[in-house]
């Protein structure tokens, strides 16, 4: 699917959550545990405002049958969500490819969110592979060597 | 504090509860997963047509499943309906059909419905060299608490001279 063009409405614009935050997830029974971490501490307050449990539940629709609980981890600029009834019964009972919810978090990163235009400009493309990145080449290592650690 | 010496402070504890944790595994029915790969052109449309034929066939056989799940791996298996409809030029897609039942029989019958789909269903299909899907018995997990007095700890030590 093509990424929608940012539609300007006043001083806010629409972006996908993927540019604002990264995410990881896993399972606890039939509950998906989704952690969302702001890339930039400056966006933490915005993230809290955008990702209400109601909006997260609405985003997933029929994929989440139960309630959504949210926990705040301010020192990590992170939110943790419990999505109940999201894994088809969970564990060995589930018929899903992603029965352990390992990539459930990436589906949340599709969410379209309204952010101030200056934020959108700053984070644009943040969550995506940079243009020209060659996965066949090793990533350049930082040249600084930690004390007591052999440099490679 | 010094070499091999640390100070630990502020540690608090609570009295043990009246319960022990028990991890229960129990037999909870049967499942099987059948997959087929459809190639361009119209890979997703072929997979959807195969799905329609298979589901109607299962329905006609009157099989009783607790759940049937259909995914297109390479399109919607992880993000579900959020990705919308697949494009006509998708290079390939895997149709993945999973069924679950309290009884072994309907699941067993399902595993024999994949091959006919290859022979009489939409063309340019592959990925069936592994043969029939396997029926798996589901061992479900129930983490629970049990009152301590319900458990009698007992230890026997036997020493054998060899």
C-alpha cells in the first residue's frame, strides 16, 4: 500500500506512527504486550496524547477482541499496552502465524496520527530504512573504542 | 564497598502466600495447518479463489471446527485487515489455512483436502511437496495457583551400591 500524502490541515499534518516511535511486542497467553518507545524525548508528551487506549483499540478493530490497558514508563519515553484477546487463544491453541505476537507491534506503527507540522518535518522517514542503504554491506562501526574493550 | 564487598539496602519482603504456582498442561483438541503458494499473475486472486473452494468443500463435508483461520502469508498474515486488498501484481503469496477442533476426525479430513485443490483448483500453484499437513494434538497451558495444603511434599532418597 502506498504511504498517503501528508494532508495539511492548519498547523497539523498526518503522519504514520512509524516515524515517531519504534515498538516491540510479545505474548502472555491470549494477550499481546506491545511496547512503544518515542525515538526522541521531545515527542514523549505528544505520544501520550496520541496513543490513548481508545485509539489503539479502534486502530486494531476486530484484531483485538478484549480491552486495551495502557501503562506509562516516563523514564524510557515509552508506553506499554496490553491488548487482551488479540492472539487467537494464545500459545499452542492459536492458529495465527504470529501466535506469539512477536510482530503485533509493527501493525500499531501503521496508525495515522495528527502531529504539528514542525514535528512531522523533523521526524520524516525516521522509522524507515534510509534511501541508499545496502543490506548486503556491513554497517559501519563507530570508531571510538570503549575503555577496557577491544576495538574490532 | 571494597573488593568483593557490596552494600545492599532498602530491601523489603512479604510473608509467603497460602498458594503454590502450578503449571498445568492439558489436552485441548487438535489442529492442522495447510499451505499452498500461488504465483504471479493474479497470485492473491488465485489464493482467494482457492480459499473459497476449500471453505465450501469443508462446509459440504459437514465438518465441525471450533475455528478456521485463513491468511495470505506475504500480504496479511501479520497486519490483518489493516493492509487492505492485495495488488494484482503481487509476485507470489502463500495461502495458509488453519483449522482447530475438539475432535481429531474433522482435522484429519481437512488434511486430505489440500491435494485436490492443487489438482482441480486455480493454476500456477506450488509448495505442496511436503505432502499432507500433519494433525497436531494441542497441549494448552494453564498457569494457576493451588492452596499449599492440597500438596503433600514427599521426598524419598534411595542409595544403591553399584
